C-alpha cells in the first residue's frame, strides 16, 4: 500500500527556496539540454562550458557561489529559463526520493512551504508524475 494513496497537497508559492541554497544537482536529458542551449542562443558546447558541471557522474546545471542554481535570478526570485526548465524542476516535489515515505516527504516540506498545502493531487496524478521522472535512480 502506498502511503500517499489518498493524494497529497502541493501548490508552489514561488518562494524560490528549492532553487537556492545548499548544493544539489539539476539533471537534464539531452533534449532538455538542446532546448536550454537554444533558448540562450548558444551552441551545445558553449552551453556546456558556461552552465554545466557534473554530479554523481551525471551532467548537472552549475550553481553559483552559495549553492543557488545558476539560472535563479536573485533580484526577481524567478527562474531565468522557466519555459525550458528541466523535468526535474517541473516534477518537484513529486520525486521518487521524496515520495519514498511520509518521513522523506515531511523532511522536504520543512523547506518547501508549498507542500502539504494548496491543490490536492490524486494518487493517479502522482503516479503519472513519478512515471515521468527521467532520473528515477537519482532523484
Ligand atoms: S520551495 Fe516549494 S513553494 Fe518554494 S518555489 Fe520551491 S516548490 Fe515552490
């Protein structure tokens, strides 16, 4: 039995906390990489050189000093590549590691004020989101 079988509440309030702070990783697929490079008017190589690094041996977006995502705009608190942001960002907080148990979900909710509040997401919707995760072993 899944602990979230009655659904979960979440609505992003745009506080930007999940884009800032302690170092993490933002993984992306080759298609997402191409879309990010195109959005920025860069070749793939230029995009890789300027904006990417590697985490756990997988390509990841870089962070600024202090751990903020390289594409987080501190003045507006918005994502500079929102339209083409990777699926990892779109799926948050419905990541396999956070849905593992009530404890992992609640731990994440301590730093995300959108969790346990706002829109109700059905178990079917959550299962679909989990199935969309491009990096189930990493997230
Ligand atoms: S921490 Fe939660 S509420 Fe804040 S921007 Fe991220 S997802 Fe939205």
